[in-house]
C-alpha cells in the first residue's frame, strides 16, 4: 500500500484551507486508518464504530487483541452515544482538563462501538485531545475515532511524523503530517468506573492536578489485581533495541566507547567525547525530558554501533512519576 502523506503544517489553524482535507475525512468514513498528531503522541486513528476499520489498526501495529484502544472525541455530547459519565465529579474533571492529555475510563454502552476497541471489557477509555489538527479532524468527521499511539507495538510512541513514517510507511492509508508533539508521552488514563478514581497510567496530568479540582478523588491504595487495570501496561513498551540501564549516581558512571548516555544537559560536560543526548536542560526540567524521551530512544536505535545506553534517573524530582514510569519500562528486564 502506498501511504498518502498530507503535510498540513501551513494549515494548522484552519484545515479547510488544505486542498486534500476532504480526502482525509472521506478516508475515515471509508474505514481507512490514518495517523494524526495529538498533543501527547501521534495516534493511529480509525472510525471506532467500524469493526473493519479498527481491525486494521491492530494489524498495522501488530497489537495484541486484548489491549483496548482509546476513543477520541470532539465534544462531550458524543459520549452519550456509546458510554456513560458516572457522576458530576467526572464531569467536573473533564471540564477542568479537556481538551487535554487525559483519558477517562467510563462504563460502556454495549453493542455500539466495534468490539475490538474495548477488547471485550465493559468500559471504554475516552479522550478529547487539544491538538489543533486533531480537533479539526474530529470536528469534521464527527466520528468517535479509536486511536492508539501510531508506533509498531513494542516501539516508543511516535512524537514526530517521521517516527510514524519509519514504523508505518506502506502499512497504513495515510499520515497527517504536523509538527513535533507538545507533551511527548501518552495521556494520563483515569479509571472512573469506581470511586475514588484510579490512575491506570500516569501522564502529564498528575494526581495532584486532579485533586486540586476534587480533593481526595484519587485512591492512593495500590491497585492489586491479577490483571493490570490498563491492559497495555503489562506489555514491555517503549523499549529501544540496545540494552538500557538506569543511572542513579552520575558521579559513579564511567562510560566506555560505544556506550551512550541520555541525561540532562547540565550533567553532560564531564562526559565530553562520549555519545550523549541532552534529554532536558536540568533534572528539574521534567517537561523537557517528557518532550524529548521518545525521540532520544528512537535516535539511539539508529546508532547501530551503540552497545549500551545509560539513562539518568529523575525519580528524586517531584512530578517525575509519568516520566519515570516510561523510563523504567524502557530499562526493565535489560
Ligand atoms: O496519549 C494517548 O493516550 C495516545 C494518543 C494517540 O491519544 N494514545 C495512546 O493509546 O496512548 P494506546 O493504545 O497506546 O494506550 C491506551 C492505554 C493502554 O494502556 C490500554 O490498555 C488502556 O489505555 N485502556 C484503554 N481502554 C481501557 C479500558 N477500558 N480499561 C482499562 N484500560 C484501558
Ligand atoms: Mg501505545
């Protein structure tokens, strides 16, 4: 399949000025799968009402069938067609953080969405992205769009259109080419099927952010169950090809040739002459580190001579939970 590329970088504010916009909209209506930018990571989107369309996503990604997808919407009113907002508190959280980088797991209304979207669960994750391009596409199609991250399963999520091309060229109908995403890691996933709510996947919106709106609304109890609440969390994700190790004490690190270091720029001068990647400016710059993490991991995969990757431990910094969740996944088992 020849993947169509639609570069909309000059039309971010108003897609209607983009000559091929109708081709994108029609593609979705005809069960094609199309990668689109969102503020978190690029998504691989399809009409969530169509089993045929959603199956194409699982195929293109090589994604396990038991891992459900997030459904993206333009406005809250669309939710009533396929799910239920349990109470007023969920409404308040949605109003506080949407459009934005958080997905809410809600009770599902049966037999409306394609069954593979929810992997047979009786709940569905819903998100209203803030990215301008994503919002316009969601408005113009007015379809609920199922969209996982647009990477091959097991690879880091794509934060640029080039990452998407690298993984998906020839496998999908098209790629809407925007700029590098703003946030850089996937949305917070909040399970709202019981109270207090549970963070099923940490993201840029934190427990503290949520509790500023509704004090005490997030359970701190460790969620213990056979099955992780976000099924995707059990798979090894975000991992580069080379073995990767976490460095807690920079002073102890002795790099060798063919070893690389991903760390704050402020730590790099003493590793002059070695392969390094500035993940953020300083340790405190968590937003910068989230923004750059997946590009760093993908860049390391391109350097075939690298035999080992070291990455700085940011866990001593407040607000580093989501970042460290992704870093720990990339280093785990290696
Ligand atoms: O930022 C994001 O969320 C991106 C962009 C494209 O929106 N999407 C994304 O989708 O990261 P994906 O499929 O890569 O991750 C979805 C996560 C998985 O861990 C999945 O298991 C979990 O959400 N999930 C989806 N529906 C669920 C449900 N009903 N119950 C529990 N977990 C669910
Ligand atoms: Mg993913």
